[in-house]
């Protein structure tokens, strides 16, 4: 698999949320704002990259019979380090995300990439795969969070400077200053609603792209046939 395919798979074709429908717990629970989604996505990205690199590095030294337990131990160690780091340096974000940081251990996407890609690929390719899959996951969570936050509270990246640090203050925007908000959008059912709409949009884009390619190929075939005569 070349670099372009790895990037495209991570961001679009095999997107963790929009294609594989994995990691639904954090997707539904922490996407009440764009800031929460961004923080959760970046934490998962760190684990994905680290796990892919380590597992690709040791793949020749781990017997097939114990590979899954070994992968889980590696992932759990990385999640523990991320959890402790957030608690130390981004405590406000740590309090908001809470248990869902620790639950990265049981995120099927992390173990899935370790088993399906990192255990069969080079370190560099595995690192790129983890990065792209993590960024795709981050984009999905952040996008869902921004939509829910905008409709629910009229803001974008609310409290980014508090949760992520002063460097992210530029992200904070009050889009509708006098907006009363829609309470339902910050409640769990809205997560399913927004995800469903985004899934439908992705399917529509893919169908139109496929139809465009098909029509272009048909037109080229007709042109070639006409030219032969």
C-alpha cells in the first residue's frame, strides 16, 4: 500500500467513525463541543501512532499465539501515559473527558489497526497509518462537536483556552451572541442525529463521485468506438 492510499484510507475511505463506525462511545459522549472532540481525537491519535510504531517494531519477536495480549498490554501502557500526561498538564480537559480517556484501551479501532496493519507493515508505514487514522478520527469528532456546539450554544470551540491551553484561545468564537441555544443538541440523542446526517452526506458524495467516474468511462468508451469506425 502506497503513501497516498494510506492517507486516503485514514481520512476518508476507512475513516474510523464515518466508514468503520468504531469508537462510538466517545463519538456520542464527548462531542458536545468542538473542543472536547478535538482533545479526545488528539489523545487517541497519540495512542494510535505510538501503538502502531511499537507493534510494528516487535512484530517479528511476538509469537502468533500471544500477539493479542501483547498488543493490549502495549496499548494499555500508552493509554496510561496519555491519561497521566493529560492529568498533569491539561487537568481541565482531563476532568471533562474523564473515563473516556481510559476507555481508549478498548477502542476497537486501536487494536484493529495494530492487528490489520501494524503487525504486517514497516514501522514508517505503520506510523503514517496511525497518524492518518487518528487525524480522521479527530476530524470526525471535532466536526460532530462543532455542529452540536454551534446549534446548541451558538459558539465554536468554547473554552478552548481553558481546556487545551492559552495557545488555543484564537479558536474561541461566539458566532451568535444573543442566541438562546437548543438544549437537545448537547444531549446524547443529538450525537446520533448529527452522525446520521454526516454519514448520509458522505454516502451521497461517494455515490456522485462513482457516478461521475462511470459516466466519464462510458463517454470515453463511446468516443473510442466512434474513432475506430
